[in-house]
């Protein structure tokens, strides 16, 4: 037969077009898109009926934390098996987790170790960003260029967190190496001295409840660091991605940088669209379930982030999935007996609920159209991080990474229904309209109607070409 699979009767949506068409798949790739690829013309052993459904390119989440080592005594709740399993249930076919360089470790050692964790355990495709914490001459001069040449085309730098944060001078050195080697740099922008100062003050006053996580990481700390990150990148003359942007002031810094001619990309996340700092102000220690950085703000800042998604301040929508267990002394409640927001590991789970939240609050409520949804959840990630056009679109020759959405299906998000390793979801009880009902990875159905349809190991590692060296899309 000329085809392995035909997807019939759906509405195909890409970042630019919407059309009623059928898709022919062979060897894991899309080989035909046409009207009525019926059995009289094309025979295929598998025919998937997509009548009434929306067919989009598989979601790409370019910001997830899986098996990332934390401080001593802190254990992240997802490994590659559970993290990528949750991803395919959430309409994703590719995730980009972070490979953390420990202090004193070479970048290459970190990558080799992280591959060992992923190998044979993934339900979707994966590709690694490198977190640079120890920018030695060896790391920047030898390892980074060699790794970029091997397809590790992006790095993340931190301006906060003890043990991870880089000085401005080290950020400059690292951005220069990124420019030379062709890596794209993501920046976590918060002013760490401001945070430390505010945190010491809060603790001295006995303010240790989870809600003080938000008051000690205020908008000025994010705004100032965003400004500084953009200025540092301007000095080097290299693009940056400002990740997990939570508020209008930081958005204005991105706009201002662009107006000066800098190439600055922006990312926001579901927590900044539907959670607020008030979520951290709950009885007992429950507010810890919402502790992430930057913290969710208020409803005015949620509206600002929506505006950023609509107007293009944000090119990327990612989950920043960083799961910890709540009923676990190695998670949100650690360490035993000491209850201060200072010790709550930063990060919340969200890889499985991220796209349904954007679909429902964005598309179903009329804030963004389906094409923008696809751009924000797939195409832009693929283009920016170097996976396009193999991934990120529905085109002849592209990987048959496809997700079928039922725009009419209404759900209530419940921890009991999720597949991640965390023991709670910050979105418990949240109602959504629109749900991913089938996930197809390189032509193979891996999830259908809420059931796992593949074995772990079906996901593959994907190397990437640095974005500005890739052929212009
Ligand atoms: O609180 C967060 N976002 N934790 C994940 C790590 C990071 O900074 O992205
Ligand atoms: Zn971060
Ligand atoms: Zn400024
Ligand atoms: Zn993150």
C-alpha cells in the first residue's frame, strides 16, 4: 500500500492555515495532504476518523524539568518515563527538558549522564537544553562549541538561585560563547540580591508562610533583571529568550529591547494566566503547592500576559513543568518540621494541563485563534530551537506528529486523572473546554481516548540545528 495511515475528515490547523483535508502518513512522515484520500484511491491499513476534530501539529513544550537534580534532600517528581507519559496525554509530542551542569562537572559529562536517564524511557521525542552553572574556560571555549555542533543548540542561564546564578560578568562571557558557537540563550531573570534581602527581612519578622514567597520575589526584581539581561545581550549582540515572564513590566522591557533593535524572545506559562499570588495564601501549608518562580501575580497581570500572547510579546507558551510531591518531606514540605517558604522547592507541575488550559481559556473563550494556538504551542518552539520543519507544522515531509483535539469536550481537571509523578495539580477543579483525544508520534498513535497506546522507548532523542544557522523557514 502507498500509505500506512490516513487521517480522514478533520480540520487541519497550522500556524498559518485552516483547511478541511485528509493526511496520508508513510514511514512516520506526512507524505500527502489532500481532499478525500479515500480507499478507492489510497489504501491504508489504518484509517483514523477525525470528523468533528481539529488536527494540529504535535505540541512542543520547550520548557520542562525532568529528573533535574536539586538541592540535597529535594527530589523532583518526574523522571523521563512519567514526565513524557504525562506529556503525550496533554497533547505534546516533543519536550525539551534541561540538562543541568553541576558545579565542577563538564558540560559533556552532564549530557552523557542525562542521556542515560532518557534512553529507552520516553513516550515522546525529547531534546535537551544545557543549563550552564560553571562557565569555565573549558566549558565555554571547548565543550559548548562541540556540543552545539552535536545538536545541543540552546542553553539556560540563571540570575537567581544559590549555586546556579551567574554574575553579570559570567553572563557576558557565556553569552559571548553562545554567540560564537551558535547557541540560543534562555535567561531566568530575577534580581537575586533583592530577593535575598526581602527574604531575610520576611524571616526576621516571622513571615514564613508560603504567601511570602510572592512578596519576596516582587515584580521589580523580575523587571530589573529582565532589563539587565536584555542589556547584557545587547552588549554581546546575541539573541536571548526571556523565559517564564509573569507581568507587564517585564513585557515592557522586552518591547523596549526590540524597539532598540535587539532580538529578544518572550515566553509565558499557564501559571501566569490562571493562578495568582492569592493561591499561595491558603490554610495550612497548602499554599506551597503554588510556589514557583517568578510567582503568579494578580488578575491585572494575568490580563497583561494574555495581551502579550495576543500581540506577540510572547512567541512561546510553555509549562515550566517542575513537579514536586506535596505529601513528601523531599518535596514541598521539606525539611521535616521546618515550615518556611524559603525551603519550598520552586516549581509546579503542568506539562499535561498546559495545552488544555491555553486551548480552553484562549481558543474556546475567543482570546486567540487556533492558528495562534498552534504557533504558541508548536511552530514557534520548533523554529526558534531548531526543530523546524521536521516538527512544528503539518506539511509533506514533516514528521507525522499530530494531535487530534475535540473542541467540544468539557473536562474538569483532577489529579486522579493525570499521569505525572506529582501528587497534586495546582489546577484541581479547573474546568476546560477542548481536550486532546489522540496523540500521534511519527505516525504511531501513542495515546487515544485517555488510554496509553505505546510502550516507553517510542520517543527518540532529537538533535537540533542552531536557530540562526538553520535555513530560513
Ligand atoms: O519555579 C520554577 N520555575 N522552577 C523551575 C526552575 C526554573 O527556574 O525554571
Ligand atoms: Zn527559570
Ligand atoms: Zn528598563
Ligand atoms: Zn523552568
